[in-house]
C-alpha cells in the first residue's frame, strides 16, 4: 500500500496492485453489480474497453490536443485556457466536454470518443440499467496530467432535476499508477445530505466554504476513502451524491493518468445546473445515447461567444458571475 492524501489532507492508503485492492469488481452491470451500486454509491466494471480502443483514444489526444496552440474550455475553471504542461510533458489542465470540441481542430478525438465510449452499446446499456432510462450525456472530460480534484459531490454543480438521479463514469485509458493521482471515492457517502447552494456556499464566491463542509462531513461521519486500482479499460461508475475526487500525485511520480469521464441523466429528466437552474436541453440522438453539446464549437454562434470571452475574459466572467448570483438570490426567494 502507498500512503497519500486528498487535496485537503485527508489520509488514504492506495493499493498498488489488484491483489492489494479490496474493492469489489464486476464484469457487467448485472443484478449483483446494480445492488452494489445502490448500497455503496459506486461500482467498478472491469474491461469495458479493450486495449486497442484505449491506445487509439490516447493517440488522438497526443496528435490533436497536445500540439494545439489555441485555447480550450477546461474542467477545473470552465474557462478558455491554453495547454499547461507538467515537466514530464503531460497536459495538467483537463479538457471539458469532448463532444463540444471544434471538429475542424479535433476531428478524431471528438468522433472516436462519441463512437467508442458515449455511443458504446455495452457501456450505455449498463448506464441505462442504473438510470432506468436511456442515458443523456450532459458533460465529459479528458484527464492526462494530474491536477488533483478536491473532495466534492457532483450534485453541487450538476444533476438531474430529480437530484441524485445522475450517475457518472470514469474510464481509465491506461493502467493508473498508485502515485499518479488516483481517483478516490467515499463508499456510502451518497446517503449523507450536504447543504444546498445559497448565498453562504455558492459556487461563485463561496466555493471554498462548500469544500470545507464536504471535508468536515467525511470526518464527522467517519467515511472511508477508497482509491481503487484501475487498469486500462476499467470503468468506475458513481452516483451524483457520492463524495469523490482525485488524489495528490506522490513525490517523485512522473506517470500520467489518461482517462475520460462522462456524466449522464435519464433521457426523460431535465438538467439541473448549480442546484437551481433547471434546463430543457437540446440533444442529439446517437442511437444508444442522447448527447448534449454545451458550447458546441461546431456552431457559429458559439465561436462568436468564444471570441468575446477570449478578448475580454475578466469582463466576460464578471458578468457571468454577477448573473449567476442574481439568479441564485431569485431562486432562494
């Protein structure tokens, strides 16, 4: 076992091999796997992608994203940023919404992610079993370098209008080394209620207060923290209320952690952003899944908005933050 910490200094013992890992694993989302998901708030499925597919997606990232000199929307900030690299050459700022990437600049990564993961029959049949409906993908991300992610519940940021109905999948595209910033999860934490966004813990100017509340919840309820051993092609699925994140990279570790994440809600549900903005989404039906393309860079209107954000980022995000706080005050009466 390797000793490590979460971003807010909670200790975690990380299994370095499958033999050291006590996590339960399943081949498919059968009745036993579904029961485990319902009880624990997450489940691991082994080998949902083959090695060839994992290699292909990593190659698409290598050839299209890493040489790109422009700006892309990023997971941690939801803002336009250029690639930032670690000393080892890994992109440290994860890309947000692969399904919305400019198809002229990133044709293979956008198309292959959709065809090989988002519209993968076996994967989406499993997600449909959990959601009890056809999946509707509302967000996705690609990670290579590890920036580490704070302890959180997805429902604070996004969910179905019926909070707790969303699930997410994290798929390893390579064997994730123990010290490379493993994904972590708090089993059964989906059963714990954490405060709703309001003027005191909103995402615009009181985000840290929310993170502190999550960390205190882990301590108060004595929740365990698991950082499973994930091999290339494995998928971890979790509930929107389950506390999770990614660990700090261990000193001296130079490995990447290539992976793709997606979030899905039932097709019949509306989308809920920031716990107060209910949205009816315009989605494309790919066959086995519906897909929402926020800020789709294939659309001319979005390219104009992107140009405005790139030219005056401070003004753009000040206006956006002001609008969000106004809407939050209205929603809270």
